[in-house]
């Protein structure tokens, strides 16, 4: 059985750090309020010359270096983003060109904060189907460019950054002891569109628009939806919460992360948390957290790793893999 195994990982962050203390001088908020409600202490904000593509390229190069590969070894590039450099072409082909890659193909996936989970699932399907041997999967965002900096309920939450992994085809025995992606569970429900959306677009307003969110509604649905796909992942593999070595959740809100872990019975010491340093970086948050935990040695080869996310739409999903 062909499995999609993580060969390398990488991350990239903008130069500028924006602290809660600085936000206090911009909008009516406080460090205490932000930390209590979200767990966020700071976030990174893209500056002049820093874009989704440039951050994605940097993360991709780091992942390739870690894997001991070059762009010539990659068959497909998939970029998860809601903040592309241009309406078209895809940010993925921009990164493909920046990497000097002129073969294969590249495209974007748009599922907001669930984008990286969707992209990994898509890459796994290409690899298992024999259409690609190696896929570069990138989550990259510059959400600061779509924030209303006068809206204190949203501008304190989000940050910019990028993370990437290289997935490579490997022979597996077809058991749950195989390395690689073991199962993926995806969901969406467009009935929740107006709870988290951007109020602009080429076909409606002709503008980029700003992010709008009904925070309480999102919070109300988040834990239940996340639990749903994780339970489905357990059902598909026969694993249970006690088998998980690391939970790497979308980094939206520390209270949502803690609530989901408690409901599932996963100890908090097994949860990778970077929301305090990065804020919510949407599709970039899971690969940034993966790079942090694998980079410092917490996530080791053979570990059972659970990824989960929920984003605007609503979209939500989970991937269970052995590192």
C-alpha cells in the first residue's frame, strides 16, 4: 500500500512582531483581555515586500532543505491560502516559479483555516493514486491585509506566516503501524457562511474586503465540529485518544484548543500550542505548529500525530498520520 510520508518541514514568519501592548494604542483593548479570551500574546505582521508567496517560498525552501531535496524532485505544489498575492494566477504557480521549478503542476486550495488539512488530504490522494511521488504542501497567509484595524473583535486575533511539508510516496504494509497519512476526514456546511467571512470579492464588490466574524457563534460550533471529525478518524483507524502522541490543532484560540482536548480526553501536555506566539494564521497555523514541535524534537519519527482544523464556511477536518 502506498503511504504519504512526511519527508521534511519548514516555516517562515515576517520580520515584524506586533505585541498586545502595541495593540492597546491602536484599538480599545488590553493585553489582559486578549490573553484571557484567546491566549494570544503576540503575532507577526507582513511588511513591505513580504507577501503570501514570499513567505510560502521561504517555508518551502526550508522544508526542501530539511528533506534533502530540491524543487527538481517535486511533482506537485499545493498551497492552502485565503490571502493570495493575486486573484489569479494561483499563489502556488508564483511559488513554483520562485523556486525555479518549470515542470509538474501547482494550484491553490481555499478552505480558510482548514486549508492545510484539505491540502494534505488532496496531496495524499494524488500520491496514493500514483499521480505524484512527492508533493510540496504549503499553508501561507497574510491575514493582516484583510483585517479591519478598527474592529477590536477581529484585529487582535490574526497574524501572518507560512509553513510547509514535503509528502513523499512510500511503501506501507497497509496497517496502522505504517508511517504516513492513515486517514483524513473532511466536512463543510455553507449554511454557516455569514458567521465567518470576508465582505468583499471580485464577483460581488470588486474589492478585497475585510474579515467579519460572529465570535460567539464560531466558538459555539467549534468544539463539536472538531470532535466530530476526530471521532471519525478514530473510527476509521481503530485508534483512541490514549494512542495519540501529539495533537496539532489549528491555532485559533487557546480556549477552543483546550476545550477540544478535554472533550476528547487528550492530555494538554500532548497538545502543540503556538497561538500565543503566532496568533491565528489560518491555513498556516498547523504547518507552523508542526515545524515548531518537530524542530525542537517533541514530534519524533513513529509518533502518532493528529491534525485538526475548523474555518470559515464552515469547513472542518482532521488528518491522522504517523510521523
